[in-house]
C-alpha cells in the first residue's frame, strides 16, 4: 500500500488558523516544489457563502492569498454586482499550490491545469475548510472545482447557475464559469453578464 507523504492530511480541527498552518507544510503532491507557498483559503469562519476556484495564479502564489490577481478583481466586481458582500465570503481553491510552466525564455510562469492526482491529493484540505466553515451556499468556479465537488461527469455548460443539493457537505452548490474564462472570452461583456446572472441565481435563496 502506498504511504502518504508527511503532512499530507489535515489535522482534525475546525480551527482555520491551525488548518492553514498545517497546509503550509503539505507535501501531498509535487506542486509544493516549484510554488512559492501554499495558498490557503481566506475569509470568516462564520461565512454563509464559500467560493471555490481552481488553484492560485501567479499573483496569488507570490501574495499567499487567493483571488488577488486579475481573475480575483473580476470576481470581486461580479460578486458585488450580484449583491454579495465580498468581505463576508470565504474564498478558496480546489488546489492550493500554483502549477505552472515557464515560457521559452524562462521568464513568465504560465498556468497549467492541475492533474487528477493533484486535485485528489488536495481534496482533504478543501473538505476540512468545508467542515470548518460549513457554508449554506457553495459557489463553484470552473471545471476543476466542479470536478472536485460535483464529480467528473458534471458539465458547467449544461448546468451552470442551477442549484444542486450536496448532502455530503450539507450545503447547496451553484456552479458557474471561472472568472479567467470570462477574461479570455471573445465577447467579454456578454460572458461577464452571464457570469453575474449565475451569481444572482446563486444568491436567490
Ligand atoms: N484563479 C483561481 O482559480 N484561484 C485564484 O486564487 C486565482 C486565480
């Protein structure tokens, strides 16, 4: 039987500070080798809403905080327009290290999608955050987060904006596209409007 890497499992606690500190030493997959640091979730433990993205990007990796780069700024604006108070939301990622490859000149760090193994290795930390925060609403951003929380067969194109009961986590989830996809969309305004509409649908509790 394969043995787990040291520190790959979260401690049995609902204390987010303790979880964050333990996650900083996680060696559950190889992503820690090249990333600057573990980027754990942020927000109040009493949050009624949790947002789950894919993984930290270049800026998040340097800052040690989720969603502080361009995708984060778009997310903040959209949450605000949809009527959420961003300061009351817990924000995290399915994978807590930045996965990237260097460009040909070895300068820029270019995002790489995490593998199934990396997603699975990181899942215990997301589960621990869910157990600690116990949100009423889970907003799932993009395919990686959807895979982690809603299963491999879930398709955002088919089911975006729909409310999905998640008895496993005693919560309701709504999935939508990742804000990076909005930034890359050929018609960015339309993609943004659809993104906000999904968030408004999610909020309609
Ligand atoms: N994209 C994500 O999925 N998460 C971040 O924290 C930043 C960009």
